[in-house]
């Protein structure tokens, strides 16, 4: 779940701050790192979703195989009972009970995997939407930087919010992206 918490942390970070930072410092490096990180998480989450989906498929296949085995053992227990072979019938029923327990375990694992898959898919979709928005905004910022004159106001989507603690947010973003204070020193 560490992957999910890291991806959520990146996704919860205010994109508007990254956009503001790019405009304010007339530097797209942090924005590019942010987009790259989002894209990396989307790719990794997709891989994890595919792996979990494969595990779910494998569990379904194991369940079907177990159901077939259980039917054979159940039939054997009935046949042994009809033939008067009480010991063999008891042993076969015991095997059926063990398979019933195994089926419950498979079902529990399957439900867990389905819940986990849903969590990973939700975060992946959320980050995909964020990536799409940020790519669009990046193009708009690049155009703004190219056309910028002394009186060119910041685009509305990149204006700072009054409640921002800019130093804290920059530190948090650098931590999330794993870039330390390297970008701050370059300004």
C-alpha cells in the first residue's frame, strides 16, 4: 500500500501551486518533473492493476478446479457409503470439508484482491485525469511564457491562493518529487 499512499500524496498536491511556480519563476523544470512523476505513477499503477487482474483470474481458475475436485470427492463419499465402506466415506467427507475451507479462503482472497484492484484503479484514473489537465495547462503556460510582456497577468489557473504557505508547499513538492532543495537554489 506504500505505492498507493505515495501516488495519493502526489495526486493530492495542489496542481495550481505547481502551475503558479512555473509562471512565477518562468521555469518549467519543476512542472516537467511533476508531469513526469504523475506519468510514472500512472504507468506503475497500470502494471499493478494488470498484475492484480491476473491474480484474480488465477483465483477464479483455482476456484473452478476446486469445485470440480469437490464434486468428485463428494461423489466418492456417497459411493463409498453405498458400498458400506464407512472408513473411506469418512475420509472422503473429511477431504470435502477441507476443500470447503479452502473454497472459503479462495473467496476471501478473491474479495481482497477485487477491493485492492478497485483502489489501484481509482487512484490511477484520478492521476490520469490530473496528467491530462496538467499537460494542457503546461501548453498554456508555454504559450504564456512566449507571449509574456511586462504587463501580462498570470493566467487565472496559475494565480496563487492567499492561504498558501509557499515555502512549505515548495518543500513538500520537492520531497514528493525527490528533488530536495536543488531547484530552490537555482532561482
